[in-house]
């Protein structure tokens, strides 16, 4: 579903961020990428999203080569096939919860009634059906991240990219959000890349990769469990 | 101390990060201060020069006995001179001489050299050496002394001759010397009084007698004493009264121009307000964090006010420097007349005025501080815990939605419209406009909420995002909306007022110009006229079917006010409305009888300034006599701001014996073309090519051209205010786009293209501007009504009908909506230059 080949990226010649990254992700797989600060986790995520262009190498998503796309084509691909969850929620304050969730459907020109039904169903799935008409400032951090998850998945993306989704949450809310995220992606068969510092969050993934200067190093199946224990 | 250092760092950081925003605020304040300061300096220089000229003419006199422009009998002179309280009495003849080829008249003062040495030493001429050799002295009937400014203006040198028009004749005067003590820009000529009376056909008449009283004489008591012995229309005034009277000539015009110049400062203050509001909204969480960390409310207010202070200080200083330079350049290149015609011919230099400098500095600083005060207070009032949270920005602006303060301001504005002028200036009217403007701006958040919350939500993605933004963040939207409202309403108000005035003047001219051909003895001065003989010639000129003659002169109904114009023209007593555009009731014609007062018709200004109402009787000074008259009606007059009275020409001639006229309106015989009649007239009147002859169409065109020229500065100041307003709109959109960079980042992540964000912003800009323009049009119309029905009648004493310049308003509205959409789109582009990735990584 997602293949990165010989991917390199640097912001200055003296400071390469990513060097010769190779990585393949199957459809429906859920992988967590961990690593120390400054190793390029977020850059990797941005490259996968087509928000940044690599210096060399290729990124293929569902058969589409991202590096060969212009900005509009990459945006179109993001709109149809990707979902995002951010650390800082980024729920639009002037829209209601339901309107926020429905945004990707609107952008994909989904018919109004169908969009409403999908939104309500997604809100129910994340446990916020009764908050559909609330404003974001009326929600807790955990609830806002649920809204963000609902928004990321409402249009049935093929790939979900989550950047530190529990970074702003307390441990209890973080666990609950990660559990919800896993449930939802597994239910919908969405492929997911999670970038996180949190071992608890990473533990919800199918496999964990450690990003280092040497590239992405797979961690053993027991790693998350070890960390969990 | 540490807090101060932190504040400084905070301030510096904000200015560094958003230098353009700060610069726009500084420029707006600078432009506002510069316009106001420049207009003040120009008017100040002109009126100072004018006052100095008045002082210089009155010299050392303790009192001046002044009559009508025609003058009064010189026999008053020995009567006054013999009074025991009078040390010296100096008679003066004042003539506004028409110089052929010049559009302006030359003021010629006829003095008694022996008396003037004591009373008006500045008026004494200095005889050139070569004249002495030729035996020409100051008493020679053709000897004229010119001030240096007059010599320069007329491009003459000592020994040259100057042609002046008297009646239809040309008389030559000899430049015998200079008037070295005349003011720097004062264009005057001085002659011996007897020579002036003789050469200008004013024998037996003087315009004023300046009195130097003996030491110890109570001036006020003496003034009352001689008032009873002076003929009607002649009064004694002090030099201070004279200066006040001179200043009154242009006061309303100067005050109006100053107020107009301050409009740019008002829009500048509003620009600072909108940029500061958006700036503190953008930094709301940062400021809340500082509060959490222990910064007091008072310190936070001081910090934000310090930003405003810096903008105000920089803007004011730049504005003062710019204003001074503009004033100096204008005075140097085009003189002191800003279009009103009050100071044409006056060429003063700019003078530093410390009080005005302090006042305009304070106004600039005050405007910037006022613009920062509301956001500072709101930020300090906000709960830090809530302000730290995402999405609280709209809460910050929610408080603005309360309509109560706005409604109180608007109601107060309404009440002030019914208050009369203060010190003869429409101060309550101006305050009403300011309150109405501030009240309407304060009402905008409510209006934005009311309108946009009921707006149907479209399904197209960019439109959907735009409309939901306006619905959900109406408070933030209203900041931009208010900027549009302020600039468009002021523009619309001025456009409606000027159009109403122009159309009314045009209609009035149509009414006032019934004849087929008009002729003036000269375009300026009071020395040219048509004699009785000339009138007969005109009537018998081939092609002229009939003619109506008009005599125009000045009389004084109140020595402390500028003289009013007395127009003697044929009026049909049974139908005076055939010649005068009356407003209100007109008295039926009075039977001709020696016991009944004769009818005069007062212009609106004369009625307003001198308390004349239909049916009122008063004594009209006419030459050496005064006559009981009754006001038969009030007519509209846009030509004479200080008032005019119309009297039937036959009555005037009967009462004064004055057969001279200054203008003629003529009807042509069937088949005569105007050009042919013009040639015939010139031929009949001694081949006179100087005669000012025009068809009504030409007079109308010329009058409207003068009208437009007199409003040039108004248009210029208004354009500056609009440009500052547009700056405000751009700054407001720019500030909003900057504050929404994270929103754009998120939208880019979820698949919204740059084009769609641009389109969304353009739609927001267009919708917002459309609402702003519609509200601005309504507000502008109300302000125009105040200008037309309150400010104008109180300032200039004339009324007009309201006319809407729909074409102009709709073109400006369309341009503004288009410009706003483009500006919003450009602001978005600038905000999107912040990478989407970086934007979403920022904390809310």
C-alpha cells in the first residue's frame, strides 16, 4: 500500500535528516514509528503526505508516485486517500463538532444526506453522537482528539497519518484515544502510520519501527509488550 | 525593572515579527496627522497674513468708523475730528480696482498723508528718487505706491504705468514708489485720498475714518457716544472687532476643512484599532500564558498600550514632519488658497505653530492609544485559563456583540442633530457624525452575527468554508467589516453631500440665469460699472430686444459681521418668484406708498446671520440714508455666503440716485444669434474688448468649474481617507489571515488546495465587503443628511436638496468589493507562504 524507496531529505547540506529510507507497508497494517527528537519522524510523515518533496527516492501510495505529482495532484490524493490526526487537534473553532467531522466529505463532494449519515455514524463510533452540535471550546482535550480521529476517518481514507496524537492528552485519555484509533482503523481496514514518542501509544500498533540515522529499524514483536510491562 | 525589560523584549519581538503591520499603523497615523497639520498650517499662515493685513490697514487706530462698500459722506470726517476725545482722525478710501487682464482686483487705499503718519504709518509710500527729479510727488493725482508683493504680482517696476478700469474707461496710474512697510504677502496700492476719490469717481465719499483717541479716553464709552451720531450702516469698531470680522469671513470654511482633514486621522485610529485587535487575538494564548506566569492585568494593559504609544509617537512625529513639508510646498507653489477663494492672492510662508504641533501630536498619539485601549482592556479582562484554550478567540470578540453601547451612541447622535451651533460653528453636528460613526462601528459585530448566522450554507467547498467561517467567527469578521464601513460611509457621505450641492447649484443657476446673454463691466473689483448712458446704448444695440440691469454693492447690517451684498435688480412685485428661487412663504406685493416699508428679499444666509424672517421690518442703510424695509421672502443663494438682499432696481435708484449698474442680462431679438449680439455690444460700447459677455450656458459651465475647483481639496482629503481606509481593510484581512495560518495548514493537510483557500478568502472578503458597503451606504446617507441639513446650514447658511450619485456610489462599491476580494486573496497567499507543516505544529 505504501512503499518508500531510498528516500533522502535534508534541509541543509550539512544536516541530512533522512538518508536512504526503505520501507513497505501493507494495506490495513498499523505501524508506529518511534525515535529520538530530531531524527526526522515528522519529516518522514510529511513526505508520506506529499507536503514535502524528497531530495531523492520515491514514495508510492496505492500505486501513485508522490514525487511525480504537482501540488494540486498531491492535495487531491491527500483529500481522497489520506486522513490526518495532529498532536494539537486542529479542530476549527468556528465550526460545530459535526461540521468539523464532515469537512473531508464536503471536500470530496459527497452528497449532503450521505455526508450527514456518515458523520453521525462516525461520531457515534467515537462516542460523540450527543456532542454533534457542540462547539470545540466546549470539549475536553480527549474529546477534541476524538473529533479529529472521526474527521480523519469519516471519508474512508486508505492511509491515516497520525503525528503524536496523544502528545496533548493525559495518560487515561491517551489510552482511550489510542484504543479508539486502533479499533477504528482495524474496523475500516485503513493503513496507519503513527509517529510517537509514547511507548504506550506505540504499543497499540501492529509493529514498531525505530527511526535512527541508520534508517528504520524494526523492533521485535515483544518490544511494545516489554515496554508496556 | 525586570518586567519592563520583558515588556521591551515582548514589544520588540512583536514589532520584528510583524513589522509590516506596525508600519501600516504608523503610516496611517502619519497620514492623518500630516493632512490635519498641513491644512491647519496653511490656513493658519493665510489667516495670520490676513489678520496682519487688517492690523496693518488699521495701523495705530483705537477705533475705526466703517460704512458700506459704497462709502459714506465725508462730512462725517470733520464732525469726528472736532470731537474733544479724538487726537487724530484719518479718513480712508478703499477701492478694489479692476486691472484689465487680471482675474483678481488690486486693493487701493486712499489716505491723507499727514494724518496717516500718526494713524497708519505702515501705509506711507516711499517715493522713488527719479520721481522727485521729475517733480512727481505723493499728491500727484496719478501717483500710486505699490507694495512689493503687488509689484511682483503685476510684474511692474517703479516708473511703469498701471491701467485700471473705472466704469468702462481705462485710466493710467504712475508707479511712483513702494509701500515698504506693507506685509510680506500683502498686495496693495496706496494713493493720496483726494486723488483716489477723483480718479475712481468717488468724490465726497469715504469708506472708513480711523480714529486715534486722546490718552485716558474710555474707548467703549466713546464708541457708544458716537454710535448715536453716525448715520445708519456706519459704525465704530475696535481693531479687535475688525480682525474678528476678517477672521469670520473664512472661519466656517477653515473649520470644515480641518474637520475633513481629521477624517483621515479617524480612519487611521480605526486602522490601529483593527490591527491591534487582531494582533492581540492572534497572541491571545501567549498573553494568557504571561498572565498565568504572573503578569498582572495592569502590566498587560500597559504593554499593549505601549505598542499603541510607539505606533502613535512614530506616526505623529512622521506626520508632523510630513505635514510641515506639505504645507511649505503648497504655500510655496500655489499660495494659501485651498479652494474656498478666501485667501486667493495671499502668499504667506509657513510658520511653526507650537500649540498646533502639540495638539496634532496629541491627536495622533491619542488616536493610536484609543485604538489599542479596547483590545488591551479586553485581553486583561479575559480569564487566562480559557484564553489558553483553542477556539477562545471568538469569545474575546463576543463581548463586542452587545448592541447597547452602540444604540446609546446612535441615540445621542440623533439628539445632537437638533442642537443649534456653538459659537456659530456646527460643533454638535460634527460630534453627532462622530458618535454615529463610532456607534455604527460598534454595532457591526451584532450586524455581522445577525446577517451571517441567517445566511444559507452553500455546498460548494470553498463557499462552504467561507460562509461557515463568517457564521462562526462573526466577531473577527466584524473587525474587517468595520473598516469597510468607516471608509465607505465617509466616502458615500461626502459624495452624496457634494453631489446634492452641485445639483442644487446647477438648478439654482438655471433659475438665476433667465436671460439669453449676460454682461459684466469687469470680472473683479468694484470700480467698473455701466453708466446711465452705457445702459441706454445697450438697450439700443441692434439685436438686443430688452435688458435687465443689476447693481451689486455691499452694505453692513452688523459692524461685527462681514458685509452683505445688496443686489438691485428689476423684480416684478406681483411675481418675485420669476427671478428668485424662494424657499417658504412669500409676502404679497406691497402697495407703493411713502408710508409703507419697501420690500426686500433676503437670501438664506442673510436671514440666518441677521435674524431676518418673512414680514420682519428693519432699517436698511442706503448711502447717506436709511430706509424702512420689510422682508418679502427668503431665497436660496449659493454665491454669497455672508448674505444678500435683493431690492427692486427702481426702488434702489429712487432711494439712492445711483444710476450705475454692474451687470446686464439681455434677451435677443428674434433671429439674432448670440455671437452677433456680442459683437454689436462691443462695437456699441466703444469697441470695448474687456467686457465680460457670456451666454447662460457658459456662465453655468464656469460656475460649476469653480465649484469643482473649490472642492478639489475636499476630494483630495477624502481620497486620502479612503486610501487609509483601504489600508485598514488590507491590514485587517492580512491580520486575520495571519491569525488563521494554522487553520489554513490543517485545511491543506486534509486536501484543500491553495486555490480553494484563496477562493475561500476571496468569497469571505467579497461577502464581508458587500455587507460593509450596504451598511456603509446607509450610514453614509444618514451622515450626508446631517451634513446637508445640519452642518451646511449652520456653517454656510444655505440649504439644498438631497441627490444621490448612484453611478459613482455603485462604481466605488463594486471597486471596493473587487479590491477587498483581491486583498483577501493576496493576504491568504501571504499567510500560506508559512508552510502548512509548520502552521499545524504551532500551538493554538
